[in-house]
C-alpha cells in the first residue's frame, strides 16, 4: 500500500507538472470507483488544476472550485498517462484528461476495486468524512503528542500506529520500520510502554519517514510504480539477520499480512505466536 513518503513525493511531483493545466474532461472509467453523485464528475471540466495534495493516505486534486478526493487503498495507483483511443485497460478507474493531451488516471491493480474517489466542493472539504476523522500528520509530533494520540484510548502499538484517526499516513510498512528503529515491541499495549519509549518513538518516526521521503523523491514524480521499491530494515525481511544485532528476524502471520520484528531488539527475546495458526487451533 502506498504510504506517506510515496504519496507525498507523488503530490509534489504532480503539482510541479500539472498545476495551471485545465481539465478538458473527466471520466469515470469504472463507475464503482466514484462514490459521490453531486456534484457530477463532469463538473471538473474547464477547471484549472491548482495543486495535488496529500492528507494522510488520501490524494486530493484541486481543480477550480472542486476537489477530487481519492483513497488508493492497497492496489490503487495514480499517475499521468496517455488517454486511450478506444476502451481503456480494465485497471482504469477515474481519468482527468488535461489540455495538453495527457490524462491523470486513478487505476487499480486488483480486481477487488477497493480504491475510491469522491468529488467535493472546496467549501465543504473540511466536512468530508474521510478527511474529518484523520489525526495529525506524524512527522514533527513531539513525544507527549505521540503518547496522547496512541493512548487515548489505549491499544496495541502496531495497530495504533496505523489508525488514521490517531495519526495520519502510516501503514504496515513504515509502522514496522518505526517500531524497529525505536526498539519497541509491536504487540505491546500503548498504555504500558515506559516513559522513555515515547521519545524513541518520536525520533524514530521523524528519521524513518524523513529518510523514506527523501528516497521517494528520487524515484517518484508523476507516477506511482506498480511495485513498491522501498529500502526497509525489517518489513519484508523475515528470516534474514537483523541489521543491528544479527538475530534472525521473526514474524507474526495475520490473515492478510505478516508483521516482521527482531526478537532480540524489540521483544526481549520473546517470540510471538502466529495468529493464523492460533485461530486454526481454537
């Protein structure tokens, strides 16, 4: 799933490339992707693109007096392409054809069609439900702010980090990287973390996300790649040696993903049970 660093780099690149361009026409290639009916998507035609912004894991295209709010979910991709002469590929979801002949297209790599788009007047943007419930952006948060966001109410650390209502923009990949960098146990209760954990968490979040954003800016400008080319230390590296202590990285399997961690650096040697196996044994 694209997360804060990749989406922020894309927003910056698209703004630099298409700000000032006029939308010639707007097309819902996949009607199920568009979740609003009023104003109609066609109302974007004639509007000048002012900016492409990111908020949490949402992408916002500002054109005229309207904003197209898109949630890419795990398999959505956004970028500039050439409009099709005939029927577009099945991956096409929403397309904004610009006055220079290019199309800003939301497409989806999966057939499950989880990505969504909604058209909102600028004046009503702050009341958009997906935006209204987002927490603050994570970069720059202080240790007390992290503590407040993740303990009210308490929760499991790896889940709390990914809840957009607490802190916006962090997904599975960078949550794992932040917890590893901060030497924090992923399945710990947030209300039971020691006082010094919050300083480590705040520093790790800034370091991990800042470095990832710098790398994303080098390779992402006007298109999200189909394959995520991230530099990670634990995410996706189960069984490999921890780059800090050399211990083999362990994992917890969930229904749709796995959590990778270092038993020595993060859990004091404790090995978590596989959640998928635990359900089978009930």
